[in-house]
C-alpha cells in the first residue's frame, strides 16, 4: 500500500477519530525528459541567485513575498502555527445534500482511512450515517502548506475526501460565454431531436469500458522509434462544424447511428 499523504484527526460534532489520507488516483501519463537537440544531453534546471548568478543549496532557500517595499520571509513552522487546527485536523463544520454540490468546485479525491484499528467503529458509524442520509460533510484542513475546502462523502465501503475550490476561484460562466441572445435558442424540433440522441446514447456508467488510447499510442511510438525510423503520422483533422441550418437533420441521423451502434454492441 502506498504511504499516506497526510495524517491527523477527523472531527464531526464532538466525535474525533484519527485518519489517514491516501490518494485515490494515480497518473499514468508518459513523462518526457528534455534533451539538447541532436544529443543525448539532459537539460537541467538550476536554482540560481538572480543577483550573483551563483547556485543556491535547497537548504538555504526560504519562502517570502514583497510587502510594503521590503521582502518578508516566513518559516514553514510559522505557517503551521497559524494553520487551522495546527494543520493536523479535518473539521466538518456542516452537512449538505450530496446533489447540491456543483462539480465545477471539485478538485482531487482521496480515500480516508482510520488511523488505527481501534477507531473502525467510529469510522463506520460516520460512513453509514452519511450513506443513509445522503449527506456530505463540508470541512477545512491544510495539506502541503495550503488550506483546503473539502467535501467528505460515503463512497462504496469507504469515506472519500474531495478537495473543493474556494468560491473566489470559480469563474462565473458569463465571463466566458457572454450574454446569449434570443436568436441562439434552439427550435422545438431541434430540442426534441437532441433529447432523442441523448436517450439513444444512454449507457450504464462502467468506467472500465473506457481506455486512454493516446497514452498507448505514445508508448507504441516510442518503442517503434527505438527500433528504427517510423513514418510520420498525419494528424487527424477535427470534423467540420455542423451548419446551424443542418442541426435537426444531423441530429436525426445521429439517432440512427447510435441505435446501430447499440445493436452491434448487444450482439
């Protein structure tokens, strides 16, 4: 089992239990190094004093920010002192309906585990109570020097903690989309066709049926190039945008296509 990324206590009401935080996901993306073109020489980044041009040891680097015309530095221990609960507490301040949380706030998910075998009963108590009430706990805690807003919910047989973005970190849709005009409203026929497409494409959620084909192709490309030159791959062009006047016709064709794929999949 991978090591816990955080350890402390979880509190709800007057109940406190020790917990550990474990990452619920792992990244399988292929990472690349950087090399100077035409050589096998790795490119390295150095920590350099911008005034002297000299390398600086990690042990001699401190955190700081310009404030009022001067640079103010702080120690990690000072940040820990002002962190909520001395940075070792996850405090549930309220419970909300699970369905009320907008996914735009969701960050990274972790599994919560009891910190000791003596506290499974309290852990299961919270898990079962949230399962029955379909409630999620809203909490705050500090991880890796940053204060997090978080949601704790019952997921399967475990408690899951998902970090949340703070309200001032979420952009309003209007800042991106602008103001829609009445001329952009779909017709009744287009709307009916679109809902029919959605119904025809409906499937039970089975994440194991989806595959990261891009990473597989990157791995195959690297292996092929290691064995010899390979022909360049022509980039796939994205499909042309559907003309507005063709929306309803293309939607109805989409229904037929989705139904045909379903028949093939069911065979």
